């Protein structure tokens, strides 16, 4: 086993929980010609980033998005009422999480997340009890890939970046972590994660 690594830090969206809004909208909106635009207006909006940063709440975000997109009022209303449904567990990754915990590694999360969505998932899914701690963006008014959010995690839990392994599905977030000397891997699937950890002599 590689004794250098003591801590594992997991992103949540598309690492531990599915977050695929475009696929989700295809199951919720019958008018196929507007799906891409609705996706862009909601999930790629300035308000979505402000929600992650904890600067506005979902009601404020909803009202602002509706004001710009009244033609999609019905669809956007349904999205804001139900979008957390897509946040379902990626069970194979959660199995790895449990095995790392059982092997006495410390495990943390570092994720961009909204307040209401985070409250929903921690109540819904028991695997959050496995974590030794974590940082979620809305509580800190910081978001990845800003260096300050990684530094917040290091300081709060007295971690050493060189002893920590960060797993995220976004290249820009991985790049930011590398600049701070974290060991990193860009997540594609749980089986590839397991292979990479075995190759690094971290995972049995």
C-alpha cells in the first residue's frame, strides 16, 4: 500500500451522485425542440452559479430565470420542483468509498452544491455518514475551481495536499487541485477509479 496517501477527497456530482440535467430534461419535457434552450437557460445560467456560491436562494433564482424566460414558465416550474430526483447514487463509487473508509483512510467531500439540494441528499442517502468532513460551496461562498475552496478544506481539517487524493469529473477542478500539490484523478467511472488506485498501489 502507498503510505503517502492518507486522505481521499471526493466531488459529489457525477462521482457519487448522478447529475445529468440534459438527460433528465428529455424525460420531463415533451417538446424536444426546446430542451436544449431550457437546459441552457436554467442549468447554465448565472443564477445556477450564484446558487452554488450561496449568494441567492432557489426562489430568487427561479423568479429571475422566469423573468427572462416566461415562455418556458411551466417547464421551469416543474424543473425547480423536481430536479433533485436526478441526484441518484452511483453505487459502484459508493462501494469504493466504503472500502477506503474500512481501510482506515480519511474521506472528505469537496463539491459545488446548492443549499436545498445538499439538504435533500444528506437526508436521503446514508453514505454521507461515512465522511470525516467536507466543504460544500454554498456554505463558504466559494466554488471550484477557485483555489480558496481547496485551501479552506486543507485548513479546516489540517490536511496536507501531498497526502491527499482528489477525485473530480471536471478537468478545470482537477487542474486547480494539481496546482496546490494534491494527487488527483479525473473521474470517468468507478471501474476506472479502482484500476487507477490499484496501479498506484493504494487500493487492494
